[in-house]
């Protein structure tokens, strides 16, 4: 979803993408496994389905929030 040079935290990147998509169409829902992304999207007024098919991972959270790699 992000450009190769975009290293912002996932919750900021995905929320920006949702807002951009919402300007030209309707975003019906976001399905995501990142709780911070889901929280931010809900606060912004998007419908969220929390994907809970994998156990939380410290390495994944670090990649999403600190390294901006997801």
C-alpha cells in the first residue's frame, strides 16, 4: 500500500490512504490486524473489522510502527 520510501508508522500511512480513497469513492470498511491502525481508523470514522487470525508479534509491531515496513 505504501511507496518504498514511505517509512511512517502504519497507523499514519494507512489512515492517510483511507482518507485519500474516501475523497473519490466510498470506503466501506478496513480489515486489519494492527490494533493501532484499527484504533486510528475508528477514531477517524471508518468502519473497522479487526483481523485476529494471528497471534500478536513484537517483531511485526516494530516493523509497522518503528521501521515503517508494512
